[in-house]
């Protein structure tokens, strides 16, 4: 479907963001980001992100020698930033983003860290998607699960496959994923956007008691009555899916993060999604 005629996004709040990074510093801000992808489900050498920082922001990389995130999931390599951590002890099944139905078990216990985990709010993410074979750039807000295993829903702001990026039109997936939260219903849609997503462009998610809105470049793409009304971590991911590309000169595979701004809003009924 082409981008729906659902109107324009509201302007951002007039006050300063509660969470902001333009990635122009020469090192990653550890008060904002954790540079591992769901490290509790794997080992540090496999979860560690590869990236560069420069004048244009942060470049996520998949390198030729990068290991698979988990041997069981091969081939799958990830470079990710996220705004928090939570897991149970080693051997348990407690931890953020239990996204696989075949059962994930904690291999590396992580201390609980809630760097940015609003229960409602707004986030604007400016990115340039990858054009490299087999890659996908994604942005998700996922339930932390540190209060309850039920709090596992996800706002999928966007998932952009490199093969779906065109000079005039880009196809992307967005919506809600229930995962283990029976209070939510999965509602995902593919939209066609009139833009080249390999160039800088901005996605927005706004969520709270009135529902969830997802937008791109100032226009509303999705409007849904549901929302996950509990703390959510932000995750920004570059994946390489499928076998490694030969030769090694195809690497690194990259995508760019230019700016993130987030505003908190306190839900009056945390833990209760909209009906």
C-alpha cells in the first residue's frame, strides 16, 4: 500500500527532549546507549555492535569477521544500540525481548539498566537505510519485562530491507507485535513510501492511552488504538540476514543513524494497553 492519507504528525513538544543524541561526539554516550544486541541471550563477543562515529553521525557496520548473534540462529549478524538492559540469572528464561518461540535461555546475566524506558511518549529517529545485500535496518520499542513477563509487546517503528529501498519508493514494515502479551494483538503492515530511504529521513512513534501513531517525514503512516502501556527500551539495529556475501570486499555493510530525540509522557494506567 502507498503511504496512507492519515494526515500530518503533530509538532514535537515545545520543551527540550528527555532523550537526545546526534551522534556527533567522538565516542558513544554510555549514559544513553548500550552497544550490544540483547546480550543476555548470547555471549558478549556475539552481541557486541560494530560502528563508527563521524561528522554525519553513527555508522552501524556488519564486518566480514563478525560472528553470528547466536550459533543456533546462524546466519544472522547484528550491530545494535539499545537504551536499557534486563535479564534474570543464567539458565533462566527471564529477559527483555523474548522474541523467539523456540525458547531463549539467559547465557550472560546483565545488571538491570533503565537508561531510557518511558511508558508513553514520542520518539523521532533520523536514519539512512542500508543498500547492502541481505541487510535490514530496524527501530523498535520493546517491553523491558523487568516488572512482568507479560510486558513484552513491541512498537515496530520500521523495518527496512535493503532490497526494498528504491530511488523513488521504499517499502517498509511497521506496526505492533504482541509477542507474549495477550493484551495486545499483532498488527503489522507493509507501506510504500515515496522516498529513497538510503538518504536521511525521519520516523516517528507516538504512544500512550489514546493509542499508537507511527509516521514518516511528517506524515502519519499508521494509527492504531492499542499501545503497550509499560516501560519500553528503544532498539536501533542493522542486521545481515542469510549467508555471508563473498568476497570480503563486500564488507563492511552499513547504515547510518543521524539523530534521535525522545520525550517522556507518564501513562495514567501503566501496564494496561488501550482497549
